[in-house]
C-alpha cells in the first residue's frame, strides 16, 4: 500500500487538480514579432495616410496570466482518512469503512470522478505510453518495437527484463510524487506479469494487453489514493498477515472497478490509433473512479 514516494498526505487546502498536473501552456496566444495582422497600429506620423498630430493608439494590454487553481475545502480529506483508518484498524474486515473511504475520496477529497481522473497526472501519460508500445509490439513484432526505442538488445529476453528496460521510456524517474506514482505502478505491474500468465511479448493477445493495462491502472489508482489520503496518517496493522489482508482488499476492490470500466467501455484497445490512446486512458480513469464511488456507496450500505 503506498509507494516509495509516499508522504503524509495532501493538505485540504491544496487545489483539487494542481496546476502542475496539466503542464502549463502559454494560453494559446501567439507571440507578437512586430509584424503581421496582430501588430498594434503604428504611431509614426510618417506612415502613409497618417498625420503627425494623430492621437497615439492605446498600447496592447499584456496577455492575461493563468488563473491559479481554486483551493479545495480544508476538511475534504477528513472523512476518507477516518474511514480508511477504521478499515486498516480492522485488519481488512470492516468493508463498510472501506466503501465509505473510497466513495468519500472520489466525491469529496478529489472533487468527483472527472477531477480524480485529472489528478492521475503522469499515470495517464504512462498508461498511454504502455498501451502504445504493446500495440506496436503486436503490429510490428517485439524486436521492431524495441528497436524504435534503441532497446533491440532486449529482444528475446524474459518479459520482466524487457519491461524493466522500458521503465525509463514509459515513466521516466523524476522527483515529484506524481512521477513516483506512475513509475511505482509500472514496477508493481512488472511483478504481476508472471502471476497473470503473461510471459511472451511476441505472442501477446488482445486480452493480455487489456490485462496489462488493467494491472497498471489498478496500481496507479491505489497509489494515488494512498498518497492523497496519507500513508503516514493511516497506520497499517502491526501484524504482517493483517496488513497484507488490508492491501489485498483495497487492491482487489480497485481492480474490480477498473475491470468493470474496461468492460463497459467496449473499446478494442488493440485497435486504438496512437492519437486516440491518451483520450481513452483519461476516459477510462474517469469511468473507473465513477464506478469505484458507486461500489463504495453500495459497500457502505451492506
């Protein structure tokens, strides 16, 4: 539960979707190079048709600065943390508290399924990169797909070694929590490949591509929730078996939501074009969070 980049949890006053998750742009405006139709009228009286006594034009207003994201409610993590603490204290037996923790996280802490999806940040790009590579490996063969990344030396190696070599391309290591979540989820996915019966990159089926992405999305959402709620705020049971039950219960719960979202999407991942992959991944995360909220509410009523 939690990742190597875990911390004390987000503060309530932080924005629902921090600006750095979206990668700031220039607002779409074009720089003015002094020419073209966008240049302000000249105030030079020698310009044809102009008189020296003309009133100077008003200088162009500066481009508006990006609006800072609105801070979230100071107590928006309280309910999720309280219920998650009760769930972990029970050693994984208090399913109602698990349901309340997840549903409160999506609806209150993250501000709804759409904002929760946007909070996935780097995990959206990494998920898209993973799907794109897997589709390429099926279309052109593993060796050619690896050669594109200058990793042809990994061709024919065990799939775990190939994925380990892909890590720096799918989810480059960085210093932020967001980047750590994406990378740790990828590492966790590598560890799951053998248990999922996925051993041959050249022989990937459409079902196996979906399974790999399902595993990645599950680990990414789990890490995002744990880091937001606060792995230093919520204490795991001291008993190792109880702690493992807590982690397994949470992961299975999230994987059910991701699996339902994938099945409901009815999208052939294998047929996605490179330009369509990122949109698919973002929509999938949003749908998964929506389903997880509904599942949590249903669990809380049991």
